[in-house]
C-alpha cells in the first residue's frame, strides 16, 4: 500500500517535472518565434522602398538638398579625375612629340658633321671660357666648321657606338643654361649635353666632365646607366669624344653610382675633379673611382692621362648620379 502510494507520488512528481520542462521549452520556442517574426518584419520593412512623398515637406527639402550635394561632389570628382587624366595624356603626347622632334633635330645636326655647306666659316675659335687669353687658338676641324657657324657654343661631339648617344657637346659660362636649352638656343627640357664650364679644351684639363639628362624617351644620357652591366661594357668599351679642335677615342675605366653632396659633406665628389694639383691627388681620385666601380675593366690611368667623365641623373636616391669614366687612348 505504501509502495503504491509512493509509486503514485513518484509518478506524480515526474509528471509535474515533465510539465514544467515542457512549459519552459514551449516558452523559449515561443520567444524565438516572436523574435524571428519581429526580425522578418523589420527586414521586410527595410526592404520596402520609401517614396519621397512619404516624408514631410521639411524632410523632403532636406533630402533633396543632400542629394544635390552628393551629386555635385560626385561630378566634381569625376571632372577632377578626367582633368588629371587628360593632363597626363597631354603631357606624355607633348613629351614624346618633343623627344621625336629633338631626335630629328639631332639627326640633322649629325648630318652637318663634315658638311661643307657653308664655306665662309671662321677658322679660329675665340674662347670665352679659356683661362688664358693670350694663348694661340687652334684651328677648328673642318668637319665641325658648319656646326660652329650655327652655334659657337659647340665644343665637341660625342658618340658611343650602337647606342642613342650621338650628340653635339656644348659649353657655356655656367652649368645651367644647356640644362633647358637646345642647340638652337630655344627652351627645351631635354636640354643638350654640355661640358663643365670649368673645363678648358684649349689649354687642356686633366678631366673633361660632360653632363646630360636621363630622359624616359631614352635620349641624351639615358644609355649611360646600362654600363652597370659588365656585359654592356664589354660591347661598348670605347667612347668617341672629339673637341672641335681634335679627335679622341677613350677607353672606359669605371662605372659607378654617386650623388651630389652638400658643400659641407666630406665625401668624394667626382664632379669637382677637373684638374689635379699633384700626382698624389690624381692617384687619390683614381682610387676613389676604382673602389666605387661595379667591375674591374683592367684599364688604368696615370698622372698626365686625359680623362673623360660622363654624368647623368640617377633616380635610385635623391640627387643620385650615374657616372662613367674613361681615359684617352694615346
């Protein structure tokens, strides 16, 4: 009897727990259902596109104002990007057209080398730059007389076979004029190749330094940086540089990168080496350049040799320069 009562009590307790558990489960499920329905309602409401007329007149005015502002900004950005793109395209068209024109002019000048189109050319050069005023001026080589008659700033001609380097070399009283002027003395960002104003081809200098731009068109001194490769050097080991007074063939010795330093910097400044005051100073310059060179050409120079240094911009660092040094073959 007690067992049966106990059993009924146990069953009743079990039923009560089951009932409470079922109620709790139903409550949670119901809450989830309500939450899901609310989420679906909000999503449906957000998916519905509202018409402008659904807003109050004041809100409509504000919305229209904001839409106009957004449209203006978008149009302004489009116009800005289009202007920049047009300017870039225009610049590159102008740049390469100018480069082609410059290249064509250089070919014309090259054809004048050796030309006798003008027979009444002066045969003595009155040097504005020479430090010695009383020295006898040598005669101009016949093949450069026509060019000299066209522009008396011409000081020579340089050629590196199988490259685009085949240009007149100018010289002016400063080292800035021919950075932005062509052979015809017209404004031209390509400029000309020019000899350092401190060099003297009449009295002679230990080192002739020639500068030129590194252009993306590949003209002027752009090919110089190819000397970083020893294979390129092996195929282009000599440089022809004539002054308007004498011819000259130079053997390449060194190729290296450097930069333009501040005046107070204590560094080897290749662009200051025009004349050496002594054999020791000359040898010091040679050692500095040999240490900086990418490879050993086996070519060396001694005090008294005529050197030629070619310099152009290099963009691997700020104020960078690429330099090739050669010596005249006796």
